[in-house]
C-alpha cells in the first residue's frame, strides 16, 4: 500500500491508500514523528511499499523522518519539491522555492478540481490564502496566524488571559460580544478569521467577478465554512496536489 504524509508545523496528517493509489484505507492526525511511527506500526496490516510526502519542516527534520520510515518499513519515499510550473499552474512567487510546499500542492489541487480560477484558504497553524487565475497564473497570497497562534499569543503575552480548552469550546456556541475573558478572546479570534475570509472573497471578486471556486482546507476549516456557504470544504486538498506532484510509477 501507499503512505501519504503532509508534515505541517504542528501536526502530521497521514493516510494509507490501496496500491491503486486512489482508495484511502485509513488515516489520521498525529503530533510527532514518534506518534506517526506508532500509528503505522501495524506493518502487517498496511504492507507499505511506497510513500509520498510533503513537508514544511526543515530539511534536517524531514530527512530524519524519511530515514525512520525507510528503516522501519523499507518504503521508497518520494518528496514533493518546489517547481516553477506544474499541471498548468505557474508559481507566482519571485523565488518559487520560497512558496510553502503545502500551499503549492493545495493550489495545484484546487486549480485541478476547479478547472478554472480559484481561491484556496488553508486553516492550520498558519492561515494562508492563494489566488490562481483561470489561465493557471498564481497571483500570490497571504499568510496570517491561525487560531491556535492567535489564541496562544494572547495567553502568552498577557497576565490575565487564562482559560482551559473546555471553556474555549463552550465559548464558540455563540458570537455575541463576550461577557467573560474566554468568550471575548475566542469569539474575537473567530471574528478575525471570518473577517480575513470575507476580505479574501472580496479581493477574488474584484479579480474574477463570480467566476471562481473557493476551497477551504486545514484542520480549522470548519470554523469559517459558515461564512462561505458556496465554498468547497476539501480537507485532503494537499493530498490531491501531492498525488499530482508525486506520481508513483
Ligand atoms: N484530529 C485533529 N488533531 C489535531 N488538530 C485538529 C484535528 N482536527 C482538527 N484540528 C485542528 O486543526 C488545526 C491544525 O491544523 P492543520 O492540521 O491543518 O495544520 P498544522 O499541521 O497544525 O499546521 P500547518 O499545516 O499550517 O503547518 C488545529 O488548530 C486544530 O484545532
Ligand atoms: C505558511 C506555512 C507555515 C503554512 O503551513 C507554510 O506554507 C510555510 O512555511 N511557507 C513558507 C513561507 C511562504 O510560503 O512564503
Ligand atoms: K497546512
């Protein structure tokens, strides 16, 4: 079977596909290399032969993970690499190697699924927006702190903002002005996210009128899906692009 990995800044998303390369068998989200190895340790079950991965971690960290995978499972590993152009999309960065590979793959996947102009919004540790025109030209994008970073910056840089995860979850039942710290912070950050989304939509409309598809992906996509009812929520958009960038012959 085939192992696919999306190594983000906080989590590794993994899934195992049948040898046909399309049918997912199992997958998950883990917080460390060790947790990943543990999740995959049932080697008999998966019989992994090949692995393709994308990483936004350092070369050294990624090399270490690849070495463990090769040692534990004997897989052959293919990594997504930066490209100036692929599948009809032209990387819009001045230095194409600087564009985060998770963004590159998500926008490749988005353009492929949309067959036209698209706006790709990814809600992970960071929040990113990327614009791809109908002719495949990537216009560039935006990077902002995601929900976990916004919340933790406030917690870290103030004395009196302290609350636990349970309280945070309860605070999201409404978006009314907060009447307790947890509500004020959680709803405030939520409105920042939503405001970001609405601004990106406005920009896309200025470029393309109504002729574009919006994709939402990343672990926190569900937080904002309500403000873009027409958006396509595609949690595995990075994997769509990964399969395009790393065909397994
Ligand atoms: N099963 C899960 N495990 C961990 N986080 C999850 C899970 N489901 C949703 N999330 C949410 O996903 C967010 C993390 O997003 P995601 O996994 O897309 O990115 P990341 O790997 O942290 O960062 P990035 O890919 O941007 O570098 C967390 O804020 C968390 O709220
Ligand atoms: C922005 C993140 C952190 C999102 O995961 C990642 O794509 C990244 O590290 N990018 C490199 C910087 C850039 O894309 O300009
Ligand atoms: K990501």
